[in-house]
């Protein structure tokens, strides 16, 4: 059996008189499977070159109650290679790692600090985690910090020769494997991993940096399971959840009363969904078997709260009592989610929703958001692969895709302006998609002042002041809402001699990097569709000759933009549309997308209404 030892060369990075940023000189991970346990040993060599980088000396080691943590060593080496300080046991603290919206968790963090007064210096430490419950052998990125480069990183995985694995890794990693007696050693190596900078409309960070994934084909996590196929992995979920969707009799009587006299199946599902939303709340309670086994429906019925799994099981139980079959669906949530690798059956998900088959259709229920409409997934879970759990019939399915009409934001502005540039603006916005979801969340979870601050932050120009606002949604299951604003306006004109220049508010466009520095492809998870109508009432208009901008029409494979002005007796009207299409666009096409957005910016700069004072002579 190969043992792990910490062998790190005394490598120092200097650069003349220039202070380099801190670096991870070496980051090593060794994983071995031994007698059904996963034993992970990690070692780190971090260099700190300046006092401004001493945040790197604040070390945190996360772990769970199911893991046994052993801190093997931690010490400081000065620039001459001498050990000048060793960590003392009393300097190590342990705290709960409770995340936002959590009630309690079995997650902890071991923390310590290793500071030194002379620069540069290096921190070297290593630890071991031992656990019996695991669903990955390794899921490894060769990056320790997102803000600090890693100069060398390696992953070694040692398993018995008869221990079947599924392996997936990025081409950027060097991979070797060899059989050593009764074990097999797999090794991945990365050199100088530069952390990519954040870029607009890029894929998620974890898809960009290299990744090695090692999955056991058979595992024992609460119960035995297999990831030989999606059907087998889904069947494990089904067996893990068995009998959890049994509703207490008292709660069942509530269901009977709620559904009395209702025969339409859709209406029955809707009624029970509203009951869930109105009588439970989302709180993370990830303990015991961690993030995979739900709490039973009885737990939610009693406590009126739960995490996504518990609330979904509770909703499933409500439907089951009513004789309506439904299916647990595990999914990766987020507005820009990590793509599921369909060829690697494994735990690639972070959320759970419910699917209800009905008359050749599917009702989708998001059970953690009490503010969302019935049968609405939205930007958080739309258009992605998810695992539909149905025993050995489990399979990957794609959730519904949000189309242009489902994200349409139509805004009507009515300006009443005096010749001084002051006046009032009434705004009526019919909102869908991301903004709709954000306002619904704010209305339920924020104070009025916090929500007002959020609304003010979304007003597209600075020469107005919000004086009143109102959110109107006549029915809770309506998938749009109206936001009404009353604004006090100033400085709406620029004066240049006898000219008065009016430039309508800018449209919100993505702030794209220049093609010369762009490194990543483009991902637009859902479309953008904005339509604006702006009515300007200008009672003094007869005193001026009016010059309107030419119409604008730009259409590309990425989207379109149009703008058209029309003169009225005492004012004018502007109609404009901006659409950005959903899609994945390779880096080679990025200059075209960039040019599209720049063409809109350039056209908008020229799109000014010019009023020339008419002479009294």
C-alpha cells in the first residue's frame, strides 16, 4: 500500500524589485480507497510576498461531522528555508459552518493563522480526512484560490484493482495510470494554473478551469447504489427516499378539506401547491446523511420548514394523499448553471424540484420559493438537463426553455417636461423573467425600504428621483407583474446656444470586453427581450424646429435592435426594441457579438433629438 508523505522542495519565487502577488507554490491531493473508506490527504505550500497578502495566512479547513479530520502539520519557512514557527494545538479553533438560510448543519471549519514579520515567507500545512460515506472518489480542480495563481498541482488516486471507476478529466491535465500490485494508481498533474478573469456572459467558472472527476461505479451512501447508468443512480435516489412521502393522518385530513368539491386535476395540484407555499418556508437543515437524503414529509408537516429536498418530499406526499403521482427531480440550479455531463452518471446536482405528469404534459413545481407562480421554473431551473427519478426508468430530461415572449419586458414612459428640463415621468413596466422573479422575491423577503432601494438602483438614468412606486400582480400565479413608478425629472435637456438637445435614457446593454482581451466563449442562458415606448409631452414645442434622429435597425445572428421616432403636435414618441438571443457562441464569433453591441452604443450616441429655437423676427 502506497503511503502519503509530504515532500515539498524549497522553491521560492522572486522578481527583482517587483513585489509579486502571493502564490500557491504547490498543492497536492492524494486519495485512496481502503477497506471501504475514502482517505484524502492534502498538502499546501503558499508563498506570501508582502503584508498586503497576509489574508493568505488565514487558513480554513472545511469538513463535516461524517469526516474525521487530522491536521498533520502546519509551519512557517523563512526565505532561507528555515522553519521559524510551528503551529500550536491551542492556536486551532473550530466553528460551525452554517450558511445563509440555514437552521442547523453538520458542517464545520477548522481555522488557524500563520503570520510572520519578514517577507517573503511560506506557509506549509497538510491534513487528512477519513470518511465512510462518499459518492465521489475525487472531484478536483487544480486551483486553491480564485485570486491567486497555482504554480503546481497534482491529484493522485489509489484504488484496489477490482474497484471499478468512471473517470472524466479536462484535456489541460496530464494523466497517467499504472498498476502496482493489487492497487491501481491514477495521477493528474497541472502546471501554472492561471485563474481566469471574470468575463461578461461567460460560462460558469467551474466549467472554465480544469477538472478531474473520479466516480465509483458502486457506492454505499446510507444504502448501496450504483452509478453505472442514470437509471441505476436514479433508482438509488428512489430507494433512498422510500416511505419518506407518507403524510401524517392529520395532515391528510387537511388535504381532504382543501380538495373537497374540486375535480379538475390541474386545479387540485394548484390548490396543494398554494398550501405548501402558504404554510412552509425554506430553511437549510442539512445534517446526518448530508445533502442527499431528504427529511420525511412528517418532519415538514410538524415544523413547517425544510430544505429543497424536504419541501419537495412534502409536496410529493400531499399529491400522493390526493392520488396524484409525481416524481422527484434532481437538478443543477442557478441562472448560469454548470452543464451536466450526460456521459458521466454521477451526482452533478445542487437542487430538487418536482415533476407531475398530467395528460401528456408535465407540471413543474419549484417548492422552495413561496413567491413564484404555480408551474413556473423561471431563470433558476429552465432549459437544462435534470434527473427524473423513477426507479429503473429514471432518466435525464430537459426542463422547459424560456422563450422571448416569456422574458419580455415592456416599458411605457410618459414624460411631461417644461422648457427648463424639469418635469414628471410616469412609468409603467410589464415585467417578466429575471426582473419579475427578483421583484417577487423582494416583495416577500425584503422591507419596503430595501425593495425601494432595489427599484431605484434599476432606474436607467440619474437625472430623476423616485417619488412613488407600486407593484401590481392581480393573481399570484400570473407570470408577469406591473411596476408603476412616479419620478421627478430634472436636466432633461442640454443647451448649446440656441439648440436644445434631448437624449432619451440609455438602454441596458452588456458591458463586453474588447475582443483583443477576451479569453472565454459566450453563454447566454436565456434571452433578453426589451420593448420601450417613450411619450414626450413638450407644450413649448411650437417655439422650436425639431430634428429627429434617423431610424435605427440592426439585426444579427445574436439579436436585434431597432429605434424609431415620431413627431406629434405637442411632443414626440420613441419606440425601441432590444433582443439578445439565447445560445452558446464560440470565441471565434465573439468579435461579431461585440460589434453588434458596439453598433447599438454608437447609434445611440447619435440618436439625439435637436430643437432649434425659431427666431422671433
